[in-house]
């Protein structure tokens, strides 16, 4: 395998996807694919043969006949299949992750996948969660730049506690040195104004969503 630091790891999770073809735009040459249990079905719908399978086989019947390596998990475990796939990706040396099939379906699993992204971030990697209409990333304190997306909204939500010192520039709704708390929806559905949006904050964990639906 080429140097994983120069490649991206895509994890196929098990959430339902109505139109997998709308996910194809996120794929690129050289991606390394890990299927997390029933995420193998999403890979199959996209015509992709994963490089490995991580599964406890509570959703899949068996791993027999799968040509790539199979990392079998116990049914009673602390990690979700998606988290186990993320850990494996880090062990393989990847620093860039994309989670597909990781939202929708069971709400608890969707929320848990934000925790997977935070785990990857705290271990020196970056991660994006994407579905047919949305992308999500998670950030630690600093400055983030977002290029405008035609017809889309962007939303900011605090993860696990307040986000303080929040400043938004070059957007329809701008704020300065604001504290965004988990009991507020103020950060939802901001609009692009044709400029690169600048977002900065000095404390907390911030989820940024870009939505086209």
C-alpha cells in the first residue's frame, strides 16, 4: 500500500442511503475503503470492493467469500463498528477520513459518529461525514475558512459544551466574540454571501454543517 499519509481512508457505515449515486462525487482515485459491517452493502451499491471489512456480523450473515482481509469483532464490545473501523484506519497510518453511510437511520448511531470524528481529530487526523445533502466536520479552537457553496446553508453547533470567543465573518449573519451554548439554535442556517467565510473561536468543540436540502 502507498504511504497512507498521502491517501484518504473512506469508511462505509450502515445507515440507509436512498441514492448512493449522489455520494459518488465524494470519491477520488487512490482512496482506501473500509466497510464497517453492513456498510459493505453501500460499497456494493457503489460498485466498490473494499480493501478490508470490519464487522461483528450482527448485520451481515458472514464474511465468507470476501476477498480482502476481514477484521472480525466480538458481538459484545465497547466500540461501534464504525469506531472500530476508525481505529483501524489510524493504525494503518491514515490522517484523512471520509465517513459515508454514517447519518440517518438510528439517531443514536448518527450522534455517535460525531464522536468518531472527534476521536479521529484528537488523534491527529481530519474527518468529514457526508450524505446525499450534507457534509459535517468537527473542529477544535482556531480559525476555519469555508468556501461558499451555491444554494447551500451552513450551520454551527457546539459539541459537548459551550463554544466561546466565536466570531463569524463574511456571512449573512455575523457575530463577534460570542458564546454559543448547547441550548441555543442561533448557529443554524446561516447563508453564504459569495465570500470565503471566516470562523474563529478560542474554546470548545464546534460542529460545522453544510446543507443543500
